[in-house]
């Protein structure tokens, strides 16, 4: 699956996320965030090895309920989900390996 290029301003409802089937990564951040822009190539590289994992980039910030429901405090925060349940989390990844390790945890919870 091709990685989305920008953080979407339209947010899915928490109920939609909880109802997801299979593997997904929620990527919370903003398009203007330096940490997010710096992490994006590393995240995309790690995800390239897992094309079946859905990558959902969600714009976060004040008044954004989805990020609050996941307790997001710093950007980017990646929440790794299997069938709508969190199995791993990475905050401000600085290496491809950090994201790959979380993806390995995700893969260990079921088939991709």
C-alpha cells in the first residue's frame, strides 16, 4: 500500500478505528511539524517492507478528538494496531529500525 503523503485533516471516528480489521498504523502529526517531516522517510522506508499494513496519517492538534483518545502528546506518534487494538507505539522515531521493530511486534500478533 502506498504511503499517504500528507496528514489528513478529516479524522476517522474512534469507532471506525476500533472496528478496523488487519494491521494498520495510525500516524499522528501535522504537515508543518519538523519532527514529522524528518521521520517520514524512515517511516515510509520501514512500511515499504509491509505493503499489507494500512498507513493512516491523521492531523493532530488541539481539539482533535482522535489523538486525545490515544493519549498523543508529541508528534509524530505512530500507533500500531491489529484489528483495532494497539499492539505497539513509537513516539518521534529517529531510525528505520525503531519503526521496523514495532512492525515486527505487529506482525507477531497475526498474519499481515
